[in-house]
C-alpha cells in the first residue's frame, strides 16, 4: 500500500498524522506499516524504529504470548471493534514503562491484502482521575453504594465494608436487597423502580427508621440519601449510608434520662405534699390519742365506753403507723448511715421472713462473699427488704420462689451516666426476685408512685415501693424493676460501695513525707472514712484527733490552746455546716491555723471563697497515701 500520491492522499496523511489518537497500521503478519505522531509520543519511539517491526514490541511481555492468537482471530473475522473488551490494556514504552490504553481495531482491505488500523488512546489521565475518585469515595466517612437499574451493586466504598462487615468482592454484582432487612426486602424492588422512574436526589424512607442488615445478621440503624447518577452506561443510583447507631443510642439515653427526671420530679412533688400533710396529720393524731387516753382514764370504768374508746385509740394508732410510712418515703425522717454489711442484714431479715412469708413460698437467700460494705441505715434496709419480700409474696398467692441475692456489682461509666445521681464504681447489689404474676406495663410504670396500688381498697396503701424508692435515693443508690406479666418480677437495689474500707491496712510508701508527732484535727462526718484517715495519718507519724461533726470540731478548737493543733483537715460536704463555713469559724478563732480541705469530685468551689475562708490547701478525694502525706506537709508549711 502506498500513501504517497494525489492531494486526497496527502490530506489523508496529514489528518492521520495530526490525529489526537495514536494510529498504527499493521499487516496480517503483525508488522507495523504506519504510525503517526501520537504513537511516537505515546511509546517514545521514533517511527524509523517501529516501521517494519513486529507490533509485539509495543505489547508488555506478560501479554505478548496471547497477542498473535488474538491477531489471527481478528484477521480471520475482521470487523470494527474494541480490543480486549472489559480488560485493562497496556502499551509498552521504549523506556520499559507501561501506559494504560484503549484500543479500537478497524480492518482495512486493500489490494495488497488485509490490514488493521489500531487507534490507540492514552487513558492514563482518565485512570488517574478514576484512581482519585476511588480514593475520595473510599475515604468518605459516609458509606456509598452505587446500584444499577436492575438493583445490582456496582460500587461500594470502604465505609460500607466496615458498616456491613462484607468485603467488597462479596457484594459487587449482588442485589442491593442483600443489605436490606428481610422485613423490608419484599417492597424494596418496587421502591427502587419508582426511584428510577422519577430520579431525583432525596432521602430514603423519611420518617421511618431505616436499618441495614450486616453480614452477621445483626441490624444497624442508618440514614440513607439517594442520588441519581447519569453515566454513559445509563442511570445509576448512588446511596450515601450513614451509621446513626451512636446518635440513636445517645437519643435513647437522653429519653431515658428525661423520663427518669420526670418520674423523680413527680415523686419529689408527691413526696413533699404527702410529707407536709403527714406532718400536720401526725399532730392531729397525737391530739386524738392524747385526749383519747385522758378520756379513757376518766370514763374507762364503764365497760361499753371503754371498748369504744379502745377502738378509737386503735384506729388512731393505725393512722399513726400510716403517717409513719408516709414520712418514711417522703424523707422527713433522719437516717443515720453507717458502714453496713448488706449480706449480714439480709441474713437477719431472712429469719424474720421465715415467720411472715407463707410456707408454700420457697425463700432462698444467696449472699456472695466479698461484697463491699455500704453506707446505710440498717432499719431502712430492713424496710426495703421487708417491703419487696411482702410484694413478692402477694404476687405469689399460690406459692412460688422468692430469691434474695446480695452481690458485688461494678457500675460502668455509661450505665452510670444513664442513671442520674449514680457514679461509676463498685456497688453492692440487692436483688429480690419472685416467680409471681408480674406486672403489665402500666403497673410497671407507676409502681413506684406513692399511693399507686392494684390491691383492693384497704388491702394496700401503695406506699411500699415509694418508700423503697425514697430510701434508695437517700442512700445515693437506685432501685430498678424488671417485670413481665406471668414472668415474675425482679427488683434491683444498687448501693454505692464504701469508697474506702475501714479495714484496709494503710501501707506507707517509702517516699511519703512523714510527720513527727504533730497534732492534727481530722473532721469527717463519715465514720468509716474518718477512721481510715486517722489510721493513715497515724501511720505517717502524726497524732490525730477525730471529729465526726463540725460542731464537735469547733468545740475542740475553741477549748484548745492556739498551738494545740498543727493542722486541721476537714471534709467539705458535711451535714449542718460545710467545710468552708467550719474553716471560716476556725480561722476567726485561730487565724494562723493551717487548714487542708478535702472535696469530692463534684463540688466546684470558687477559689475566692476558699481563700477567704482561710483554707490553705484544697485537694480532691480520694487521695492515695502519698498524696495525703504530701498535702499535709505542704499545708503545714
Ligand atoms: N413483686 C411484685 N409482683 C407483681 N406486682 C408487684 C410486685 N411488687 C409491686 N407490684 C405492683 O406494684 C403495686 C405497688 O406496690 P407497692 O408496694 O408500692 O404498694 P402495695 O403493695 O400495693 O401496697 P403497700 O405496699 O403499701 O401495702 C402493687 O399494688 C402491685 O400491683
Ligand atoms: Mg407493697
């Protein structure tokens, strides 16, 4: 074939030469007979180096062996087509590097035989763009799934792999429905069809809770945005999938907190009201009983009158008992909390229960060893157990099993955050479980309300659980209920464990600075803490006087000589008088007496006030032995 000659041929040659595609013509033997400028640029050869050579020199070695066969195939059935459809093609450059290409083949019949023109397009720029696109898609924090009109997954990013637990090979080419929960799977294709019929960007399932189903079958709450994508290959939908489980959980927690708060406020209000009434009522009953007794002593010798008055007094006494219970839950009673072994208390109550619970109920008590002690009022704890056990017995009129467990329990951080008033840390759990009739939802929700009862009028006052609730609140703990109709009831009472066990033997670290018999007044209302503090300080070489209330401390300071104490250590939060007020008083008496104040985690005291009260040093509890030793030394100066 000759390309030289007439003007048409010349123009053709110019067109070939300046084509932006590389053009390369070969004969049936695979020899290169024509190349254009772009081929030279693309492969880095001068045309003299190419003409007459086998085209295989432009094919990477790893693909070369299949090339002659493919070429023979083409010459056997010549037609215009693209080469290696669907496969990635590469050209081999003179410098040995490879270039991604797209190749179109056109057979050219001439009187010199059949030739083929390959038009070769450098697609490295496109590949780079694709690569960049892939990186962008992959590093998106949103999950991305692209689906074609038949619902097949054609693209997923890394977040989708993470979220659904599949490797991308496992989902590519699969129907998108594999990621849809079974319940919605049936409707999904019709939704998809509707979307493709009227494609516009929108979010999916507005107002509905959407879930994705993971490889392991679990579901994850998601938010899904749909975007139509027009491509040469047709319409696709690109879904962005956002994992909202963290948000959902936070919402649930917030809702639970609000509900608890609402409940607590209600209890508080009713408690205050009832407490106020009970208080007045108590005085009224006092008068009735007082006058009743006077009346009895005056006219009691008449038998019929005596019996009437006795009835009257009995009723008044019942009223007093009731008032007593109301006062108990409305927290108008003083309770003294002391270190208490809950297990031991339960054992004591167990004896009592034997006498009061019907014999057809099997009572089992399980106390795990090594449960930390709690700060509690024994009488209150008795009331809690008796109330819960009585409720359980009432729920099992035909017999059943009543279990009471005491066990250690560590309250985790998130569990603590979900329960206002509780803090992360070791607790002791009192569980009262029955196999009785259980409660329906309405009962469950209102069970702790004062005066809520499902019992017949006169049979129950509905104060039992309200009282338990009040007592647990007072003990900085919580009570929770788990119950289903027919499945029995479990009540859990959570007591915070004593921060520092009094029995803990203080070990003195070698590097702790020690005292030399200086005298320290240690003010701490919590008995057990006071004892630990004392033992630690003694072990550190100080003489220690303990005061368990601020009034007593003041008394001691007032009656002592100015140099009796080298240091005052006081807790901040104490009943009747805060550590700050105490410090102020002490400073007024002995202006130069150094004061060290310990505060809990929660209090945030203004520095100004702390200084003006004469507190030289403020440290947060709990303290290690060394921290205490250092704080003492520093404060004494
Ligand atoms: N263990 C339980 N099993 C089933 N229902 C219970 C249980 N404990 C409490 N309830 C339900 O909660 C309601 C309120 O209990 P609560 O102890 O406060 O009052 P009460 O038992 O009805 O009366 P009171 O305790 O004052 O005699 C009960 O009436 C009952 O419906
Ligand atoms: Mg009760």
